[in-house]
């Protein structure tokens, strides 16, 4: 078209080039004249992946689980020692002539409280706290409080430990039940003290464990009182 106006005769090659250039110009004009909303779109947020959801759930769980107080730490540490003494004296049942019902009770105490000791140790370890090891208690049934040593509630004294260790047969059953009722009562008292401490037992593991101790040992106290009442009457010495 331009060449015709100038009076020039275009060659076939030039004509083809001119047509292509004109078509390109028309296409660019159409694009530039189109509304911007038709050629641009707003970016859409990416959908959360299952991994993201899992990470968020774990973060929420951690936030609910991690808060703890010094009272929680003291309770879990002390209860390791408290359970250790119960496991120790329960282990005497087979060697001290305990009756079948007392031996069954002793086995249940060993199995349950050994597992709980592991749970308490792991809780302390996860929070960077000293982890007491289960051990023969003897004179070690104490805990430190305000710079002084106190026998933990319900713990057997050295004299009571020796008395139970010397007993055999029905006398062992009687003393075992009597002392274990005392021991369980001490654990229940420790739970009560924990729940009475400001801000304590908010940690999920501590709360569940303390609540289980309260329920389980209160139930066993009632069972042991029934067993104790069913024992043959103690004979008076001549």
C-alpha cells in the first residue's frame, strides 16, 4: 500500500513482508487496546499441603504441652523415688512367702509403676531436667525442699523396711498391705499438693499422670483394706 502511493511497483517478496508487518501491527494494537483486566489475573494463594497441616497441628500441640512449673518438676522427680520404693518392696513378695492374692497385687504394682517411672524419666529428660534413676530406697526416701530433707509422704522408714523384710508368710501379707496402704496414701497426698500449687499440672502429661495416680492408688487402697480385713486374725503371743 505504501509503495503504491509512492508510485513504486513492489516485488513479490516485498509485498509478502509488508503484509506480515501489517498483520503484526494490527495484532499489537488489538492487545494494547484490550482492557488490562482481560490480560492480567491476580495471583491465587497456594493451597496448604497435608505436610503444612501436620506441622501446624504439631506446633499447637507443643504449645499446649510444654508449659510446666517447678512444682511439676519436683512432683515428677519425687514420684520416681516414691514408685521405686513400692516396686522394691513388691519384689519381696515371692521370696517372703506372700499369699496368692498379695503376690498378684505385688506383680500389678511392679508392672504398672515401672512403666510410670519410665514415663516420668522421659518427661524430665525432654525438658532438660535432672533424671533420677530408680534405686533401692533404704534411707534415700527423701526429697529436698527449701534446703532441707523431708521424708516423702507415705514412704516407709528404715525401721518399717527392716520389719517387712524380716516377715514371712501371713505376717508378711499383713505388713505388706498395711505399709502399702500407707505408701499409696502418700502418693495421693502428693497429687493433692501438686494440684494445689498455683499454675501446676497444666502440662498434659503431668496432669494425666497425676490424675491416674490419684484414681488408681485410691482404688487400690480400698482393695487392700478389703484384703487386709479378710486375713486370718493375728494370734496373740503366749
